[in-house]
C-alpha cells in the first residue's frame, strides 16, 4: 500500500493515467483521499484507521472522482439521526391521518350544525364539571369563613383556639385551594374546546368551499 500526500501522489499518477491502457482489474482500482488533521492523504488502499473518515474515491483509470463517502457517525449522531427519521415518519403519518379525517368529515357532515353536534357531549360534560366545581368552591369558602369567624371571636374574647379547630381550618383551606385549581383546570379545558370547535368549523368551511359546484 502506498500512502503519500495527495499532491505528490497525483503528480506521479497523472502522466501514467494519460498513457497507459488499463486492464480490467486496473479499471476497478480506486484511489482514496482523506484528511488527517490539516494534511490531505491519498492511497491506493484504505487503511483501517481511515475507514471512518470522510473520503473521496477516484478511478485510477480516469482520475475522476466516482464516489464521496461521508465520515462514520458517532453513537450520539446516529441516535439523533434515528430520532429525526422517526419524527419525519410520525409527521407523515399525522398528515395522512389529518387528510383522512378531513375527507371523512366532509363525507359525514352535511352542514356546520351537524358538525357542532359532535362537540355537544364534550361541552355538556365540561360545563357540568364547571358548575359542580363552582358550587364546591362557594360551599368550602362559606364553611371556611364560618370557621375563621368562630376562631376570631374566641381569640377576641381572650380564649385560645383549640388545636382541633385550627386543624379543621387548615384542612378546609387546603380543600378550597384544591377545588379552585380544579375549577381553573375545567375553565381552561372549556376555552381549549371552544378553540378546537372554531378551528374545526373554519377548516370545514375551507374544505366545503374547495369542493366543485354540485
């Protein structure tokens, strides 16, 4: 195996490439060129320590580059490339699903009113949850105010609030906060559903308008 800097090797090979009549085996021979640090190396055989390098492959017969091989990826790079490819497949599947869903929507619902009825059950469930949460918040707040009032009156009269009453106040306050968080969650769900309904109806109108007349 000869291994020399690229410029020197090419200067040696060019005259012979111009004059020689290559045999069948010579036509299949390759010249490999790759970088080692700042130096460009060329060889008629690829050493083991250069297999993972990015390289150019030239035909010994013509001197023309007939292949360009990228360097081997690291484990992290292969994992990233695999994740990117998987995401592309997922995006393609999502787009196909979206197209099938839109086609089914047009075939199933003759009007916007028909489409709105699809969302009515979800709206009813969320609205019922909102009403229940609002009632619980009001009830817990009223009970907490009563407990705090009784404790305040006892302290104002010079007494001490019993431990069980103080614990009841802490528990009722925690229950009220939990119910308020639940109420906020239901409100956010309702807003999200309203946005979903409007976006779906808008897309339905666009698809309808794109249909041929008749």
